[in-house]
């Protein structure tokens, strides 16, 4: 059965759901884990989202992550390798009605790490764009309730526009020492 796309109002329980899963992930990744972040829409207070917790980890060695795939699978994750993004390890939990998605990158993959953090931080600090994004996602979820490709394609132009703005702003903040 295809994934049912549901977008709901922000749930204040999402950060705690992230924290619990992040603690467990750190116990698996151990010293290989450099940092771990709550990303995606559930990491943005006030933003409507699919109720799927997105987690991003930066690690020293991706090959060490691959060696632990059975531990992730024992906890209910599907270990899908790169899954369309070179240098990423992608895991998801919950099947078609997934509850968590994990994106693991090398600590040296600054491009992917920064773009996720920049987008999240931009959405946290720009209410107008956050409201526009929420409205778009709700509209697309109604239009494509079982078509994840249609839903994602419908968001693509907006996400790329915001990502470009976010990266420009993120870079300025880093240059200014914020």
C-alpha cells in the first residue's frame, strides 16, 4: 500500500520524540557520531508537517555506520544505503506509514549538512515563509493523498527557492560570527 500523506499542525511532542531517538542512535553510533540534529518540518516550531521525525547525523566514517546496519534493523529501521543521494546513509522506520527518517552523512560532507541546517534555521526564523510552506504542504497533501512523488514535486520549486535564500543567510551568519 502507498504511503498516506497526512500533514498536521505542529505537535509540541515532536522534539521529545527526536531526543529519545537521538539518544538511542548515539548509543549505536558511539564515538563515530560527531553531531546529531533534528531537521525537517517537525524541527520547526509552528510549522505543519507530516508526522515523521527527520534526524541527521554527521559521522567520522560512513563505513562504520554500514557495519551497524543490523542494529538499526533490529530496532525497526530499513537500512536503504545511499537511496538517491551519494554519500548518504538513509534509514526509515515504520514502513509506508513511517515515523522516523534518518540521514547520515560524513562530517566532511559540508554541502549536505549545511543545506539541511540552513533550511531548518531559516524556516524557524521566517514566519511568512513558514506559513506559506505550511499552506502549500496542506494543499498538496489533499491533492496527492497517496502520491508521494506528486507531493514532493509540488513542493520542489518552493523548497529550492527557500533553500537558496537560507544558504545565503546562513553563510552571512557564519561570516559575521553569529
